C-alpha cells in the first residue's frame, strides 16, 4: 500500500471528499442530482452537465428492464444482470469522477491547485495532468474531453472486459442484437416532446464510446437546440422512469416504466483493483482522442424513437402470442 505525505488540513479534506462521494454514490438518482448541482455552481466544468444527462439515460435504461416491454421480452435473470452492469459502470465512474470535481471546488475555494491529492483517490495520472493544465489554461472543452476519455477507460477493464460481464452481457446474443438495433442510444429530451441524441455502434470499444461522448457534448453546448434541452434539465426532476420525458410526447399517453427507487434497492459495491489505465504505451492513442469532434446533422431522434417503440411493442405482442400458442399445445 502506497502512503502519501499530506498535511493535517489535506487529510481532513480527503476524508470529507470520501464521505461525500460514498453518500452521493448511493444510486442513479443521487448521482444525477449531484452532477447537475455541481455544474450549476461551476459552469466551466461542462462535463458535469453532460454526466448528469448521461446518468439520466442510465436510469431510464435500468427501469426499462422492468417496464411494459422488456419485462416481457427479456428473462428475469438476464434483466437482473443487465441492471447490475449499468449500475456497476455508473458507480465506478462516479467514484472516480466526483472526487475530482470536489477537489477542483476545494482548489477554487483556497485559490491554489490541490490536484496532487488526486492520487489519494486512485485517479489516473492522465487526469492529474489535465486538471493542472485546465487550472492554468482554462480550456473548458479540453477538460470535458479529457474527462470523457478518462471515464470510458475507467470502466473498460472492470466492467466491459471483466470475464463475468463479458460472458453474461457483452458477449451475449441479446446484447449483440441490442447493439445492432441502435438500442445503445443516449437521448436528450425537450419539453416540446422532441428527442435529440446519438447512438453508439460497437459499444465495447473505448474509442467508440469516447466519440459518442464528444458528440453528445457538442450537442449540449453547440447545437441550435441546446436551450430547449437545458429547459428540460432545469424543469424536470429525474425519477429514472422514461415518463420523465414521455409525458411530453404526443404519441405516448401513459407511464410505461416504473420509477427507479420503487424498483431497485441500493447496491453495495466494492473495488479492489486500482491500477492506472494510463501508461506510456497508450499515450499516443489517447492524444489522438483529444481532437475536437464535428457535430453530425442527423441528431433528431424523435421519429426514430416512435418507430423503435412500435417495433418493440410488436415484438412483445408476438412473443406473448407465441407463448400462448406453446402453452395451448402443452
């Protein structure tokens, strides 16, 4: 175990941040709220706003599993594994990212950088360099991209490449089908019922998820619809149910997925492997990820969403009819 030399005040700050992180990492809703609260206080850290919206999507994905459609299409054991996969990935990202945000907040308060303490939270050397660079140069978009790169690498080995999750989820036929059918989509709703966002192909590849994150950041901060999306974030409380935004969609008139806290218990996570994902061998590749992305015009997903929901409803109805037919034969 590595022991770092810290002052008495630094030790108190470290303990305080650890407590806040553990408390805030209780579930998807607490994470979503804290990301957004941090952004409202520190608008220059635009990644926190992106994280709050991606976290909303994670909650919707979780409750989908117990909603009208997927509860009938997907067997319960597989639904439980999928939930734990979403939950594990989002827990890991928050446990890594939130201490970074709180250390930045503390640095602003005292008027000097405290990023040498990031190592006490097992944060990558990559991010220590990027926070120092941000402190000196104030490049808002570079910091956002760096945090996107970091979070996707943080979950790559512990979740995406973990033998258990790979065998049960990412290497399984249902996930492959979901990936091909664009179910791996992040949606930014509006109060007008329009839906904007992007899909990711090849979800298991770090590069693809990083590119998705960069496109989503562009959409939140540079697209013409950014103010409509922001209005939704400001006015709609996150419950984990897609009804949060489907209530504004004309073609959907009822709540089809449950609220998160009435569906899932708090999960107790543990982490033992704290190896740094960043090293000299991947430094050049990581540098290439820093290139700024160009927005893609086709980000209005409203019509696509209607069609996809209809396809899922038809698939569910067919599944139920086949089950009824097989039961009659027995």
